[in-house]
């Protein structure tokens, strides 16, 4: 029996809006492998790697996720969290800002915005979705 995936949450530091985060991730992916670094390897990394996602926090809201493909070594003895370039918008949910990353259990993770909800949100540009989230309309 396989356990449900475990996720991480992280503040999108320096990203004032969803479109800024989207542009930043696209630029990093175009430049090569997409990853971010942290000081310590999560103790539960085996539950996250290849199954979980990194949920991004902007302005005290979970707004999007990036699938985590694995963990590795980075410069200076740090740990790299490798991310898939596939970026998925989610149904926004309030979340307090925090330093570093935190675990997010699968049953607490917000659902993706998908085209089959009938509300048309998935077809909107990320900048518009970000603005609607800021206004607490999504």
C-alpha cells in the first residue's frame, strides 16, 4: 500500500505577485535545471521526492505548486530541491508566512485549478488569477 504524497510549502520570497513568480520560474527553467536550495534535507524527503509538490505562498495565500522531482547536493553543503518546470495554479487558500519550508499533508493540500471545473479560471492568464486571489475573489 502506497502512502499519500507529502508536500512542502514555501514563501515565494521577493515575488510580489503570481505573475512575477511565474516569470521567475520560467526564466530559471529556460536557463537549466530548476531548483532551490535549503540548509537541511527534510527528514521526510523520501515521502516528498517524485510524489509531492512545493506549494508557493504569496501574500499569505497558497496560490500555486511545482512538483518536486527529487533532492540533491548544492554548493556550500546546501541541499537542492529539484522542481519540475510544470507549474500548476491551485485554489487559493490562506496560509501564514514562515521561514524556510514546512510540510503539508496530502489531505490538507488545495486542489488544482483545472479546466473541468466549469468556472473558466484555468483559462485565465496567471496575472489575472493572481489579482483575483489578492482581492480574495478566488
